C-alpha cells in the first residue's frame, strides 16, 4: 500500500511537469470559438471559459503553477502540497467534463497545443484517474526524490504500468507524433475538422458502422432521413423513429474529422427537430 502511495507522488509530479512544459512550449492553433454548438447557443459562462482557456497568458500562468506543484511533490512530503495537487486535478476533472458536455468542439488545453482537439471520454477518464491518484498520494510518507533514492522501494513496475495507462488515455501522444512527422517532412498536416471537406457518403459510412447506429437501428422507422445538415465539425442526420409506441426522431451527430470520427445520438420528440 505504501509503495502504491509513493508511486502516485512520482506519477503526479511527472504529469504536472509534462503539462507545464507543454503549455510553455507548444502553442494552440488560434481559432474562433463558435457561438453555437449543435444549433444551440453557447451559454455566456461556458463561452467565457473557452475564451480564457485559449488565452496565452492564462496558459503560461497555469503551466507555471503546475510546474511549481510538480517540483514541490518531488522535494517535499508536506500534506498541503498533496492536498493542493488533488484539488487542482479535481477542478480539472470538472472543467474537462463540462467542456465535453457543453463544448464538444473545444479542446481541453491540458497539455497546451497538443490538447486542441475536442474532449473525448479518454480525457475525462484520465482526469478522474489523476484525481484518484491525488487522493491516494495524500497518505504517502515520502517525497518524490526520496522515493527515487530509496533502493528499498519498488515503484518501478507500478509506475511503468500507470504510465502505460496514461499514454493509452492520452490523445495528445498521437498529436505529438504527428507533429514530429510533419517537422521531418513526413506525412501531411491534418485538415481542421471544421474546414475539411466531408462527403455525405463518408458520413453515412461512419454512421452505419457506429455503436450508436446499432443501438438505435431497430427504432428507425425509415431508411430515408428527414434532414441532413452540417455545422462545424459535425454533420447531423435525422431519422423518423418509433419508441415505446410514440413518434420520435433520432438525431445522429457524425464527426467530420479526418481520423477518430465519433458518432452520437439523441432521441427527441418529433416536433422539436428543426433545420439549421
């Protein structure tokens, strides 16, 4: 148990220092945040949150704060430092969750410009796991550097396993590799999803191959959609449906991204759907 707790201190210190380095060195592509998402006006508070997140000054400040916390975890075992780290990750989890639900076209900025793409389930799960790691670290008896110097602690296997999980939950790793390939003249830059040409046939192929379609297929009342339109990084396809004996409509939102397309679905009363 003590080994696990000490490992969390090292893990959180490494993550905070990596986030600090990314925020200070990798800038996010400047883009205007949309006023509407899925046809719904963005609340002023969330619009302000997205604008603040894109502020270079705020990113530098957050990066420096993360760097200070990361270094403090390495050099001291003070409970206040562990508590501040846990609260910081808990706050980050709330922000990431809000962005995923309310601003699906906005990145979280967790690792600077590497986190510019829309927030997905992996980013939320990662934030939750780091919050859990922060809670576990509260009772760790050693500072990070002391853990590394103590030959009797066997944190290596646990740390490697957790770093592998961290990498699996981090879409930023793919972005970093793509950037390095482009810097070496390999491959081609990925077109931003809001500007990429996405034929309707591509949308249908992604839709019919998605878990969202399989889940709602039996409720679809017609193979011919009622409406199809595109907004930013999403194309919306509306089908008539029957659900529990009622006339409904299923709205599928299909990502127009070049890679990692996502499909979402929502059941709405038939009279609620209007074209944008």
